[in-house]
């Protein structure tokens, strides 16, 4: 298996090739490790390696004679360092948690293992996953394969860089406010945030930010995203209600119908769209109309400033829950230098909030969810940008800045579209519709009513067939390979 051949195959194709004996799991894992060793010194995507363990698992699988029925058996994979992997560091890329080792696998990690995936290690993320770029003080910046001076997005930035570089075809990602969709947009990938309740979460509210955060993957193809949803979906409700869905999301990709689609052009808080983002929206409209969908301009009837207050309070409370016990364990105050400035402020705000503030936020979000239910009785799909501009330069969005006012203004003007769907629990997907004149990816976001993940994947499949984004490869990778 040559590396160029490996990069052209998605996860399902690799698993099928192993099952049919076209190549071995060991060959595939060795390809992935070789590529990681070539590209990762430039990308800083993988921050904890388990290469030898991955080789051992691949050899063991090959000795079974390719009898595994797991859908992604033998496929190389990476886990984001917000989820525990037994025996590996569990730092959430914070200096406060340095030295901590996980004792057991997180529920979603168990699901990935059951799907047959072979993990090469853990990926870079901002501290506690709290921002939309991956540049922690703990591990340093993650570099975008499309242009090394630009951000991968966050918080699943390390996973996005590894998939965009072709090191692995799919990688673990979580999304509590855009952390799957933003890196997908920045790195030219498919990023589905599933409906709340569909995929595994920790069995306490703090582990999922009261239902705002979900787990899935970043991928290069829609079918890998659908296949992974089949592989890890819950069979019965856990912490949240289980949405109804097709027997197989992968099989449902063949279905389609005419959709009523709303295009949201205006930023929720009044920021301007970059011309390249507007161009991507226009291109999207043209494609949707060519498919025969009914397209109108419309925005959700949501008070976004209220929404930001509600979600901010919930996140701050859970950040405080995450760090306060560890601060006590280390006999540190919340002002410790072991936390980045943004995290410190969020933890202190969360500690100062009352139970009534939490209940008010939960009630407010439920009211907004009802408003979105009504909106989706008129429109099947809402389309918007993921970000207001192409991927930012590294250093532009600094969660550890002395000037937190500038950081906050940049954050709110750069993002703003994603968090609504974390609050309401609706599915939402970013697909790589466009590239800027500078060659940087620009993602467009499609969102649907709770439980309508199959409709999103069907529409994304239509767009994939039209745009053919799998054929796009970051030109910078060839230079990195040549310089090895």
C-alpha cells in the first residue's frame, strides 16, 4: 500500500479492502504512522502517540484472518484529548491537569473500539476545548495543512489537521459550541454535529455541558460520517432522549426529497461576512436550486443575545465544575498561572453563579428550542456560514491574551452561527463548499430539526457529488513530504 493510494481511500473503503484481503491492517496502520511521522512535526496535530500499540492491534487483527465484522475494522483513527483513553494522559490540554492518566475509556472511546478503529494516539485541542482555535499554552498551536500559518479551528483542531493531511481518514471530534463544524470549515472536511442523545456521552451533566456537547467524527466523505454514526449510535436512551432515525444512516444516503430551505445571510450579532464567505453562500444557493429545492432567505426567530447569555452561564458553570476540584487537589487558587486567562475568567464566573441562574438558562434554552421547532415546520433546513471569514491567522484569537476584550470581540464576530444548535440539540453539519482565492477552505453549515440527521446527510451527499471535494488536497503537504 503506497501512501498516495492510502490517502485516496476513505475509512469504509480501507475497512472493505482489509476484509477482502487487498491489503492488511498492518500495511494500513504502517502507512498512517509513516504519514504521521512525516507531517505531524509540522502540524502538531497528534500530541500523545500510541504507535506501537496500534501496530500490535493491527498484527493481532491480521492473525484473525480478516474475520472481524466491525464496520471500520483495522482503520487508523485518533481520539481528541477531551475524552479518556485508559492508560493514556488525560490533560484536556491544560497545565492544571498535567500528569493525569485515565483509568478507563470514555463511553465514546469504547464505541470507537467496538467499531474496529485502531487509535494512533490523541489529538491537540485548546484548553478544555473552550475556544475555536487550537493554540493552547500547554501544547502549542496546531497548524492548518492548507496553510501552516493559519488556524485549524477548534476545539477539534488536531483531529481536523490529521484528517485533512490524510494521516487518518476519520478522527474523533466533539462539539459544544461549534467544535466539530468550525474545524471542518477551516480544514475542508465534513463535520456533522449529531442530534443530542444519538451518540455516547458521559453519564453526568458536566460531561456534556448539560447536553450542549456531543461526540462524533471529522471525515473527508459524507459516507464515512454516516457510517460512523451507524457504528456508534446508541441503541437505547442514556442521559438524554434518543431521537428516532433510519435503520442505517449509511443506507439512507440514497434517499432524497425536495426540501424547503432557508438561507441565513446576516450574522446573529451584526458582524460582516467576508466576500469569500458570501461567494460560498451564493454558490450554495445555486447548487440547491439546481437540485430542485425551494430556497428562500430567512433567519430563525431567536434572540441571539439572550441565547449567548444562557449558553455562557451553562458553560461557565461546567468549567468551574471541571477545574475547582483539581485546583483544590493541587492547592491552587483560581488565579493560578496553570490556567489560561480565558479559562480562569470562565471558572470564576461559573463559581459565582447561583442555582437559579442555571435554571433560568435551561428554561430559556428550552423556550428557544420550541421556537426552532416552529421554524422547522416551515423550513426543513437552515443554511448559514460556519464562520464569517476564512480560517484566521494563528495568534489572532488568543484565549490567554492580556487583552480579553479584544479576544471576546474577535470571537463573537468570527463565529456566532453554531452555538444555537448546541443549545437546542439539533443536528448541524459543515461541508467544504468553497475555497478562497488564497486556497483556504470555507465551510457552509446546514441544520435541521432534532432527529433529522439523515436529511442532513442526504443533502450533504448531494453536495459532495456536485462539488467533488475529496479530490482537493492541500498543496502544502507535497512540500512537507519533500522536505522530510
